[in-house]
């Protein structure tokens, strides 16, 4: 049988928190920031959690994370 492998892109982008949620970076804050309001950019700061509807995909991409 072949070995199960973790998706390399997923292990670089996500971290599993002790409570079982997955931490991810926020999108839409890298470039073209001049047309975005200061309030919008402020709310894009910091990490956020992966939505529970996507946790099945996370479990497939990170099979050894205990999800």
C-alpha cells in the first residue's frame, strides 16, 4: 500500500489549534490596497479560523492532524 501524504501546500498555510479548529491567514490584504477602506483593511488583520463546512476538506489534506 502507498503511504498517506500530507498536502505540502496545506501544511504551509494552516495550523491546527488545541481545540481542534484550524487557523488560516486572511485573504484580500496583499495588494491593490489603495481602493480598500481603512476599516476594511483593519478587519482583515490577524488570523481567522477555517469554517466548519470546510473541515472535511482539511481532514483530507492534513490526514495526520487529528481532525
